[in-house]
C-alpha cells in the first residue's frame, strides 16, 4: 500500500490531481485508514489506465464512465473494447499530425542549413517544389500532405 504522497512522486502527478480523481470516483474501491487514502496495486493500475486515456485526449467524465463499466463487470467488455478502439484511432490521427509536423521541422532545419551555407535562399527556392534531393523531397511532400492536415472525422472526434 502507498500513500497519496508516494503515488504522487511515483507518477509525477500533483496530490491535488489524485484527490480530484478520487472525488470523481475513479478509485471506487480505495482503502482508507483513519481517513487517509491507501493506494494498492488496483489503484496504481487504474491510474496507469487513467493517465493513458487522459494522454489520448479522453475527458474525465468519459474516463469515469469507463471506470464505472469496470465496476459493472464482464457485461461491459464490448463497451470498454469499443472505447479503446476509438481512442486508438484518435491517437493514430495525433501521430500522423505529429509526423507531418516533424517532417516540416526537419525540412526547415535542412532548408536553413543550406541557406546558411549558401548565404541566401535563392538556390533552395529554385529547387522547390519538386527538384529537391530525394530524402528532402519526401520531407517537403510529407509536411504538405493535405490528407494529414485534419485527419478523418473519426480521428478528430
């Protein structure tokens, strides 16, 4: 068993956030000794899932619903699976957008490195949009891929 302070340090989460999660019912079976929260392995695993879902963009009310499904038992497996499948699509969309961002950053690093060497952007501009070195052309194209700008409706929901 762990105290709230120990869990706060382990997960690098403020104590106030852990109290908020508890108040929101995200640790339904947490033990208390003289009013002091005691985190067991069940709560630690719940916290890992909570942080995963939060990082994926899920709101606390939806995480609370997930935790309620967990308490309801095996009859909610389909809902839980659907939630994770949906969040997988959301995260995949986030990754695609970040890859596009990274491609732009990598392209601009190359671009300005060349401009510094050349003393101007003239030579680089003459190569654009489709006469860049192959590996740089891929970055340039990936950074501008319109299919990655907004993603599909499922990814942005």
